[in-house]
């Protein structure tokens, strides 16, 4: 059995906060737990915030805002965008510096703690995950895996699901190629994005409207180690770019 | 807390089998359980099987097989394809009659129970889910939701995750628009594809290599009702078609 355990009682996270200490104060972590943390609180702890009042919109941002959104928000999104993948102004599908393909370069502004702040993705979400994993082990002794999760839209499907943008302490893809099914047949197409499935599972327990940013997945058979970069399809393999 | 409970002890499913009876014989279902069933066993119970020996490959199928795969398999995939969305022969991304965008039109041939059989998607996976839901209620009294799940690849991301292709007894999308976050701000972009997240969560407990096709998700706050068609993005909204 696998359990999805929301971590209740976390305070509002602020720049400079020690996330591991905040989590350890309210949750009893066990070896082999997968700690799934919403990107937004990781970004806040790391100070990845931009005050809208400090932003000056360029002519390009003003044009793309199309009179529908705040051009300063578009300015920040463009600054976080390595490549515009699709554009239906004011909506931008971005490739970020991490190679992630997502709406608005992952820039968000709900839950920012103040009215006029935007939250950016972490500079290096794998490093964020690894740092949190190491701090948890140091502070509690528990050997956990960590996933930094964000809500992404998907081509062809309605609604968002949470995916893993940072990973530490588990292999994000389970490779079943060469293993056998119950008929003894060798499985062929069996790269399973378990880190994305873990992020999605955690979101079910998150109750987004009440702001539970950390969920523990307990009982999942963790294997290996790796990087969320393994979940990013190389551009030359993509049929949709 | 949400629990993901694999249902062990199911026999190999064959055409004409009563899936509800098979599940009820080995699992104690409770009201508000979400029963996530792998598409493959639903298809087998419904006899959605094609014997490869009965298929004659067309010249088009032979061409697309590119000498790499069995052209008769391509023939069956083409017959299940309403529209070819992308093509990198012999790999076909199909739109199925259900509007699903997926590799090989969802045609699969591992776990088919016999060497030379292909498994097609159910004719109407929502109807399959509803029939199973009704049969479970009739046979056990339990008022469950049902999801028919399949493993889909995703544009831009490596590996598959399970998604919901059939739904009964729950709203597949949770619409948080108009609700408030913990800062009191109205949430804007908050259509959450909970049925896909439930399918993905269940896959974590499935242990595909040992063939557990049914997983119970217990403790998820089910709301509403609906169809997996709500998860299919209308083509005119797609930026990637």
C-alpha cells in the first residue's frame, strides 16, 4: 500500500526560510518517504520573487499583453523564457532555462504572500531538491527522496497535472525494457515517468485551495537516483516542437 | 490520507468475463472508493482483440512499417486511427475515435494472453466505466467511482504516465476558478485534471511487470460526475495540433 499524507500546519514560507526545518517541525519523516514539495514554496524560500512595482514593461511585453494582462507580468515571463514555443497573446508557452516547456515560463502570482509579487521557478530545481534532501537527513536522520512539483498544462488534454521539475534521491524514470510481463513476453515501450506520477499523486492530497504545499508519499518502492532533466525530452526527439 | 491499494489475486481476464465479479471476489470495495482499472483488462473482457493472423496488411501499412515492425500491426493501428497527428514511421501518433491523441491509437500487444493478439481500446471507455460502476453497485452495494486508465506518452516529456480514458462517478476536472487561495486572492488558472492524477497515482501501485490491473484509491474526496471527454482538449483550443 502507498499512502499520500498531506503535511498540515506549515507556516507561510518566506525568503531565507529553512524548509527542511519547517517540515521536520510538523511531520515525522521516515526513511524512503518521498517528500513532494510545491515549487512555489521552494521558490519563496529561495527568494525567487519579483516585485511587480520594480518591473518596467518593454514595448514587446506591452504588445503581447494585448490589453488583457499586466504588461509587467509579460516582461517577467519573457525574461524567464529561453524560447517562445507557442504564442497566443497574451498566453505564452515557454521553454525555460531548464528545458521545461510550460505556460508563462512557470511564473505565478497567486499565493505570493504579498499583492504585487511574482514567483519564479527555482534557478536549479534539482539542486533545490538535493539541498532539501540533504538538510532533512542532517536534521532528522531520515533518508528521504525529494520531488519539487509544479502544475503544468498538457498539449491535447484539459486541465493541469503536477509534474516533477526537481528530483533528488530517486530515479525519475523506471525503465522496464527487457523485463517480462505475466505472459513471459518482453515489454517494449515501458519507460514510466514515476516522478511525474508521484507529483500527480501528491497533488491529490494537496487540497490546493487550502494551501498544503508538502505531501509525503509513503510506501512507494524507491529505486536509484537521478535528475528531473531525465524527464525533459530532447528537442531532436520531439514530434511537437 | 489517501491510500493506493493494489488488488492482488485477479485471474487472467478473458472475453466475456464479468470484471465487477472478478474484482469483488478478491477486494472489499467501500463507498467512495475510486476503482482504477487498466484499459487492457477492460478491452479483453469486452473482446476488443484482433488476431494478427486474421489481418492482411495494405500497401500503406507495409510502407509505414518501414521493415521495422509487423505491417499487420500497422494495419490495425491505421484502422483505429481517425487522423494521423504525427508520423515518424513506423511510429504513428493517432487521434482515435474518442478524440484521444496517443501513440499507435492505443493498440497494444503485450499481456494479450496469446502470442498473436492485439488489444484495441474499448469502443466507448466512458460506457465501460459506467457499466463496471453499475455492476459493482449491483453486486456489492458499494457506490464507487471507476476510471479506465491507459499509459500515454506526452509531448515534451520522457516516459509515460497513466491517464483516464474512461470515467464514471466523479468529475474528471476540478474547477477551482473563483475560489480563493490562503491570501484571499481569487485563483485564476486552476482546472485540475484530477482523473488523470488518480490514474497516475494508481499506476504507482500497479507494479506493471507483475500485472496488477486494478488499484483502489481510497480517501480521495470524490465530487460530481462526468465523462473522460472533458479531459480531451477541443482541437480549436490546441496550440500543438
